[in-house]
């Protein structure tokens, strides 16, 4: 299993960037994942110039998603720790975002 080590500040920046760009690709190649303070982060190759990071529910990553495979992503609106909390779980603020709830391998 390939995991990436990212600092809380980097993860917060990735979250903010993804939220601003509304990165919700429907499918792509799953390159890796990382547990963060806000959510689980999936690194996807969608055919863009650079891989994108997508927010996912923690249980998606707990299930050890199929790395290196083409997958379809299913989204739902969810609440995550607010980016303004900067990783402080005691902050108590939340943001509503689209978050990956399901990953389905594509044959």
C-alpha cells in the first residue's frame, strides 16, 4: 500500500485548493491516499497535467482502496473540520463539502 506523508499545513492547503477549484472528478487512476485531520485525501490521476487531491470519508481509506487502478468515485455532501481550524480538532467549526463516499474499480 502506498501512502503519502503530508504535514497538517500541507493537507489544509490542499483542502483549500480543492474546495476552491471544486475538484470532484468522476473517475481516474488512484495513485495513493493519506489520512488527514479533515478527511482522507485521495491522490488521483485524472489525465490533467498534475495529479489532483480529492477529499474522501475516512472509512473509504480504512477499506484500503485499490491503488494503481482506474476507479469511479461516488460523492455525497458531508461535513468536515473547517479549513479555518487549521487542523485543530477542538475548533468545532465545520465546512460542507462534496466528499467521496464510494470507490468502485472500473474493469
